[in-house]
C-alpha cells in the first residue's frame, strides 16, 4: 500500500498504481510531441530517468511552449487513471542547461507552475 501520509490511496481499490509518465509540448494539436515512459509496476514511488529531445523545434518556439507532464496508472482494458499532472513553462527554464528538480503534481484544472 502507499504511504499513510497520502490523503487517500491513488486507486479506489487500495492497490498501488502501475504508473507511467506522458509528456506533450503544448500547444500540439496533432500530438506530434507526445513522449511516454515505460510502466513501473505496483509502486507509489516510481523513478524515471528519461531525456526529452525535441529536434527540429527552434529554441524561440520552445520558449513559447509549455511542457505538460501527466502521471497515469495503466489499467489494462479500462481507461488509464490520471494520478497527477503539471504544466512547466519552458520560458522559465534555462534550456541550455540540464534541469533536475521537483515539480508538484496537481489535478486537472489546477494552475501551471
């Protein structure tokens, strides 16, 4: 089970999720910038070390976009469950430097960071 400090278990049945991360550079009407990690099985504390590379997009264009990062739980034949998401304005980052850090995940409808 997930840590007791969590307000409620991520899944309604009380089981640990099978989380994965999906990212988009918004706006992206054709969803050509979608990236997805592998699924981590039965964990509330997954670790992902993924490099996001967007070749062919000029830096000026990147700085006008938002990286939308969503954490979902894979649920087989049913619709996957959104565990949390965050929007990261790329103009707030130094794109010439590697970025490592923590971002608080919220639910759909919360503001972006």
